[in-house]
C-alpha cells in the first residue's frame, strides 16, 4: 500500500523540527521526525493498526499515536494519505490539501 503526505502533514513535520531547533536541540527534532516517519511506514503493511479518530467516528479516518503526537491518516483502498501530525492534546479539525 502506498503512503502519501498532504502539504499540511509535511508542514507539521517541518514545524516539529523547527520547534526543537528553537529549543536548541535540533538533533532531537530530527530524531523525532525520523521515528515518526518510521512509525508511519508500518502502515503500508498494516493500514488498520491505527484507531478510528474519535472526533469523526469514520472507519477510514484513523490515527497512530506517537506520543505526544497524533498521526492522522485516511485509509483508502490502495493508498494511505497522511493528513496531520499534531500534538495529542490539540482538538482535531481536518483541513488538508
């Protein structure tokens, strides 16, 4: 199964790196992003490992928890679209492209 990243998800990853750079620990940010991407890659073989996002109750909108982040994705028949990577305490509103 192919995995694609929306512009908003890419922006979220860049924001994670920028946050840790601002904190003076850029290596932690780079490591965190690498581990998030590694976690996302498991979806190609196991697309249903993420739970259904409670805010939407739609079996196609799922999330992986990579503490403290929520990796939100849409599972389609042959693809997975990563749409947001947010801190887990944020309320989820989907606006992606």
